[in-house]
């Protein structure tokens, strides 16, 4: 081996050591650098305002489907009419009211309706004046009677609550003091005096000029929060039939509809239809041969009917006002001879008698 080769071999040793030393220094230096870099400060905290608590419940919670329609004018006064007799057990009375459509008010006749299920009562709809307009609040079925504006619809609906009947188990009992029921068809009845603390008026709306001033009571507010059942399909059909009947328009009948109440929903031409006082004779108002009351409260076929007819076979005038056949006054009948006029004495005879 030459001296050069030996020198070259020996010279590599210090170079390798230098490389190892430099590598170690680099690693140590890197560790020192990373350790001396300052940690970045945390991001500044941003204050987020918590969500406000939910508002307290309103004093009066209206039913789900509340306002049906609005109008710019007040509804007419409620017409005065008699209640047709209850057709059979289980039917419940729903008062008539004014609805809006076609540019004016029309009357929805009161009627007897089958409830959607056992144990529910009908809270009538009502008009209320709010925000410069009249809004109709839809009626509903529920376990208790709710708020209906203090409107006195009659027949147990005196403005607050309902005094026309109550549920007794699975059967509905009718208060005959305020309900027109025929005991032949209806068997669950009772008599209970109703004390009316509300002034009896024909006002058909709440609030506004001339409206009722009633506010919801605690019991009515509680009833409003209960589960409700909307009007039945038969009730919807009843309203639609009324909207299609031009004679029920307030402009046509002057507030006195000839069909003020019906024995069943949509039965506008059925026997037992009742007209408002002051209106024309409703179609088939009296039901011949059946118990009930006509518009003036007289039973059909008895003296005092609207046409003044007496029962058949009884003395009196017939329906057209003519006398029975073969009686005086009947056209073609033999007339009795007229009595002879008394003969007045001549003046001469009087004079002679005076001289005596």
C-alpha cells in the first residue's frame, strides 16, 4: 500500500466525523429552534347573546282554524224564529248565523246535527270586530263550551255556556225548558229553569260599534286550549247549500230569511222547515200528521194555523176561505129566501088612530 492510499484512507475518517457532528448539530439546533418559537395566543372570545325566552302564552288561545272570513260591514241582527223539534235522540242544536260571501251576508239556517262523537258539545262561531274589520271565528266541537262572543243565539246559547242539555254517560239529555223536543222521538229529557243574566238582544257580533262587550271567561279560555273537532262534513254541506240559495241573502230577504231553521243539515225543502218572523211562508213549514210546531207555534192541522184553516170536517172556512159545499155562501148553492120587509102603516091610518 502506498503512502497516498494510506493518506486517502486516513483522511476520510475526520470527514465522516465532521459529517456526523454537523448532522447532530443540525438536529440539536432544530430542536432548539422549535422550542423557542412562541405559542400563538388563543383567538379572542366573542360574546353571543343567548336566545330570548319564549313569550308567555296568550290570555286567549283561539282554535286552530280560527278566522274563516272577514268583512268591512257589521252583520245584520239575528232573525227571530222558532226552533224545529229535535228529529230523534242524539241530534244536537247548532244555531243559525250570518256568513259572508258573494259581496254580502247570507243566512246559514240553524239545524239539528249529529255530533262527531260522544261527549262533545258545539261552540257556535261568532263575528268579532278587531283591527277595523269584522272577522268570523269558526265554531268547533269540544268537551266544553268555549267563547262565542257573548252573542245570545237563544235555545240554550244565552251568550255564555250552554243550558240546552248535557251528556249523561253515552246519551245526551235535552232540557225541555229551552229545547223543542218531541217526547215521542226523544226520550232523554229533563226540565231545568234557565236564568239569563245577559240582556236579550239580536246583536250578532262582538266588539265594535253596537256589538256585545263580553270577554272570554277563565272557563272559556280553558276550553279554548282543549282539543277541538272542526265542523262535520254535514255541517260544511249545510253552509254550502245556504251560500247557493239566493233567498238567504240579506239583501234579498231584508234580514228575515224564509228558511231560518231546518230539522237536519241541508234539508232546506224538507217538511219542518221554519221561517223567520216577518218572512214569507217557508217551503213545507208544517209536517202534516206529525207532532211539531209551525212558524207561529200552532200545531199543523189545528185551529190557529197560518192560513186560518180549521181541521177537515169541522165547521168553519175551508183553506181558500169558501164555505163548505151546500152551505150558504158557496157558489151554486140554493140561497134561502129573503125575509119580507115589515109593512109600514099609511099616514092616514096613523092619524085615525091618534084621533081615537
